[in-house]
C-alpha cells in the first residue's frame, strides 16, 4: 500500500474481514424455486422406479419366453421322433412291396423337415436363455442352471372383471410427469417475482492496519450494517426471456403429461381387448385339445388291441402335437400380455396393499 500517495514509499497493509448478506423472500420467489427443484428431484426418483418396473416386466417376459421355447423344443423333439417313426414304417412297406417309393420319399422329406424344426427350436431356447441371463446381469450361460416350469397361466395373469381407472395414476412415469408439471408451475411463479424489487441486508466487520501490533486495536476495527434495495430496471430483457422460457417449459410439461395419459389409456385398452380375445381363444383351444387327446387315447387303445396299425397312431399324433403347440403359444401370449397390462397399470390390477 502507498499510504502517502507519493510513490517509492510502500507499507504492508494487513486486513481481515467477514461479510454477511441476507436476501428477504418478500414475494415467495425463493420458496417457489426451492419447491420447483424439489419437484424435479422427486420426478427423477420416480424415473428410477419406472426403470425398475420396466426391468421387472422385461425379466418376467424373458422367463416366460424361455419356458415357451423349452416347451416348443420338447414338442419339436416329439414331432421329429414321430416323423422318424413314419419314415421307418414306410421304408418297411417299400421293402415288402406294399407301397410305392414316393410315399417313402414323402415321409423321409417330412422327417428332414421335422429335424430342421427341432434344430430351430433348440436355437430359440438358446437365444431366450441368453436374453434372460443378460437381463438379470448374469453370464450368458447362467440359464443352463434353470429348470423348465409348466406353462400354466397364473391367477395374476387372469383379466379381472373390473380394473379401477385410478390405477393409472400410480404409474411412476405418470406421477413423474405430474411432478414436472407442478415444478414448471412453481418455476413460473419464481420467475415472476424477479420483476419485483427486493431488499437485502448486508453486514461486514473486520480489521485493517499498517502496523502489525495495532492489527487488533480498536482504531483498526471496523463494521457496518445496512440494507440494500434491488430494483429490476436494466436487464436487457433477461427477466422477460426467463419468464418466457418458464412458460414454454410449463406448456411442454403439460403437453407431455397429456400425451402420456392418452397413449397409456390407448395402450391399456388395446391390451385389455387382446387379453379378452386370448382368453376366449384359449378356452376354445382347450376344448379342441381335450378332444384330440381323447381321440388319440382311443386310437392308441385300438392299436394296443390290434385293431389299428401303428401308422394311424403316428399320423394322428401330428394333430396332437400341433394342438399342444397352439396351447402353449396362447398361454405364453396371455402371460406376456398380462405382464404388459400390469406394467401399464403401474404394478397390478388392484390398488392398495392387495394389488396383484
């Protein structure tokens, strides 16, 4: 420091000070801004919950698809054995001169086709297993440790008689969108308060001295306290731009919320109609499956009594396998659709602690 302002004479200036300022929230803008930030934080937490729900649904569908692939592979194995049996019988007929070559070649072609379908079904098992292993964060071979489950439709996958409309309001992404609308509304209120004058309280205290031994002396100490008034006069349109941005964010949040609601209601309605159709198809297919199983049992009994050739048994077994394939496919489809509906409803078909 140059205390005499003459130059060539400098002294060491020792100073220490502490300052404090407090801004009064006269118009509630700070509170609105805090609530807006809290709303955005809550929306982010709900986004995490929505991701967890999506992951759980995907894992469930992957497990269901793996069981479907296992069932299809087992039925494909039965069909390959059936086709091999028919080809063997036709070969015996040709050797005995009881049939022409074209029937044997036709049976041999069907055997090759059935074998190709078995290979394809086994590959689908591997693909479904790797997908499930990846979703649960395990190695690609983890699915080999799992065992097939019976393809039965659980009670949780059955469509109830009534689904409360308020269930949609508990979906994490819907709640998050609602929080973002509320946060955008609070941000508009906070932006409007920037147009109003405000009062700040400023305080400062410290010591300042050229002499080290006088640093803590009374003449070196200083303090001041006083209010300051801020007037939003010259800002080159910044406050108006901030308010316009807040209004645009609010309109966007409302539009996204409305879009999410409309699309969700459409998806739910579509899934419900598909589930109703699948349940009707499954009931009809169960009747058809019972009939073909009964016919196969009767034919097998006649074969055991020597009244039917084994070729007839193998021929009708083809219808039996096709019926079983349709049954497991419909069951798997119903389970997957039920999982989709449960996800769309935010976790189940019922509200409260008793939700499915």
